[in-house]
C-alpha cells in the first residue's frame, strides 16, 4: 500500500478532486490546492437572484464511467446523485426554418424520424449506431483507460478482429463517414455535432469518434438534479471523508524539485507523447518532485513538501509557468503547432415567464456548417454570425434552477480560442465583442425558436469570454474545453500523464490523456493511480480500490 506517503494535488476541478479522492483511497496523505475560493474549475456554479447556473459542463454522458469511478470509492452514482434521463435528449433547430427535430430516448422513434426525413436513413442509422457502440465498447476496454506506456496493451484479439475497420475509421474524417450514411444536411449535423464535445469539428476529427453517437442514441442523456455542482460536491465530500485536506485560495506558484542530475538526455527527443519541434542538442536535467510553493489569500508564501505532485491544472500552464525551462517536458515550442480547441462566449440568462419552445438541451445549426467551423479554427479566425450555438434550459427539468415563473438559460457560442476577444461581465459590462456575440445569440434564439420577445424578458444577464478562461482557469489561449481531439492530439499523441523529466510529477485533467469532458477527467484521475501502481494494461482498475492487496501496489514510476 502507499500508507505514509504524501501527495500534493494542484487544482480543485473534477480531475483534481477525483485524483485526490483516489490517492487517499490508495493510502496517501493528500493535500489539494485550489487557486480560487470555490471548487469545480470549469464545472463551476453561479447563483444570483434565485437562479442557479452551471457555468460549464451541462451534458451528463458516459454514465458507466461515472458509475465505475464511484465504485472505486465504494459507492455508486445512484447513491451520490439523483439522475434523470432526459426525453427528449435534445432538440435541433436549423437556419432554414424547418420544424425542430427532437432526438428522444426511444431509439426506434429516432430510426423512424430519420426514415421520415430520408428514405433508407433509418436502416443506415441502425448500422451507424451499431458501429458506434462497437467502437465505444472497444475504446472503454482498450484505449480510454490506457496510459500508453506499453504498446502490447493496444493489441489483442478484440483489436485484431477489428483492425481493418479501425484502419478505415482512422483514415477518413467523421464528416466523411457520416456522408456515407445520410445525405440530408440536418441529419448529418445530428450525427456530426458530438465532434464539438471533442473540441473540434466533424471535418477534422477522425471517424473513429463516431463512437460518440453511442452516447446519445445508446446510453441516453441524463441530468443530475441540483445541477452539475452536485457532482463536484459529491466528489469533494468523498475526498474529505477519505482524509484529503482541501485548501482554497491557495495559488500554486511553483512545483519544487530536488537539485536535479544531468542524465544526458537529447533535448530533441520525444521524451513525452508526440513529436517535438527539432531543437539544438543539449543535455537536459532530471529531477524529482518534492512539493509545491503557494500563496494564500493574504499573499503569504508557503512551502508544502510531498512525495509526489499531481497537477490537474492546464498542462500548458503547469509546464511553462510552474517548472523551470530545463524541466519542461512540454516547453513553449511544443505548443506552437497544437490546436487549443474552441473558445467560447457563455451567456447566462434569467428569463421572465416560461419557454416551452425550448427543450432542456437545444442545438442551433446554421446551414453552412463548414464555414462556421472555418471561422473558429481557420486563419484568420473570427466570431461567426450567425453561429451554431448551444442553449441549455435546465429549468425545464429542475425547478430549483430558477425562481417560480422564470426560466434559466445557459448559452454557449463557440468562438476562436483568443483572449483578445475579451472578458464577460454582469449586465452588459463585458467586452464589446463578447457582449455583441451575446446579443446576436439572443436574437438568433428568439427568431429561430419563435420567441420574439425573448430579449425583453431577460431580467438577469452575465457573460463569460475567452479572457476569463485564461485569467480564471489558466486555460491555454483561453480555450473553453481543452486541446482539440484531432488525430495528432488523441490517444498516445496527446500529452501524457507524467513528466518525462521530473520523477514523481503526474498530470490529470482535460489537457492530458484521455481527453476533455467530465468522464475523461475522471478517467485521467484513475490513470494517475495506474501509473503509480505500474499498471500498463488498457483496462479499468478493479473496484473498489480498498479491496486491492498490497501485492498489487508498486512504487511511483
């Protein structure tokens, strides 16, 4: 076991909290340090005038990942959360004025919907989702829980049997695969929108990610009553019950190491995941993590010693701001050709009266989808207008999200990852470009959903811009989600979960493996435990953690 060993965890978002809880279950004495006053990171909470807003994630997907995580800690999702399956899962509005589409909980009804729009599309949807479910099963059992430290973990009868299909899925874009199954533009958008969850577009992610369609058509879409902050509260409570000490208003300024020894490493080698830009050969130092330095709310500096350090903060920030240049596995030049994913303008609205025109989840798709993504990811980039936007109405399912006879709307406008777009604010006090994007989104919702007086009914308004993501969350380039899941930023091409130059330094969160989103962050926490145990398999850990024997543990790295 790891009794007597200590760990410092940087960041109080879901990845940091989950990592701290699992480390405590492994026997570590854990201190978690969060720079802000509140926990949650991107999964934040804002309450005002009787409204409760989730300020980040709002889709509860991959329920088996949540269930497995809670099982590791000896509990269950049903014990920790009050989950409701949404029906419809989401509603789709289009620019051309067609009647909105509801994707419902009944798969057969969705098959019939596709068939009614495009003859033959119903049968092709069956085949598409069957393939997605098969790919998802393979990903769960072989890839998502993999540290990619042992190539043999990627090979087995299940992989070899699917090898031709996997090769084909990696060779074309998601959009290319979708076009083989449906021709109707609206149906193509329904199958392609999950690419946005991956911080990219269906034109750029490999078609292997069609597995995402298993989530809405197979698993279904859920909502935790009380909002997503209940997930954060639950994991924080489990961590504290396990003995984790949580410090808020504790801004880490450095990861401390021993003096380091010269190991003769070639600086141009890819000591971490992914090819690095070529640099001149020089000898690199190697060191061991010894703890962190941090500032408290009064600005006083403290030193905290520990046997290991896990940073669940943004990987770019961790590497370039908390480590000296000679100990950076991912120095600044490594990031120059990386894709940060989209930025976002978030708009939180309190609205007088009811909004039956909207479902809980709503997707607004413009006709020329490819141009929309080009505006966000192209060069030069700009805020698209109109934009393909997402609107969440949690008060449709959760009366506690808004005062009586009022509604709660959370609007996400994808924009370039660029802090120069500006910050948001309460009322209309944000930067001009942020508030302009918010105004355009409100007008778009009003027109497309048939709510002409929407703007007049807004009684509370707050915006968030890319500069807020950069300033408040240390997000690289103000990205809203994390590095995009393009082919060269997925799986073993993504940032690994341990430093190649500092022993005892590990990483968790959306900017490392396996990727972005709440479920992926939970898996990233588990991957830290696998790394510490020396477990190089591609399978999840057996639950609960407390049931493991001392023989299965191993020294760090």
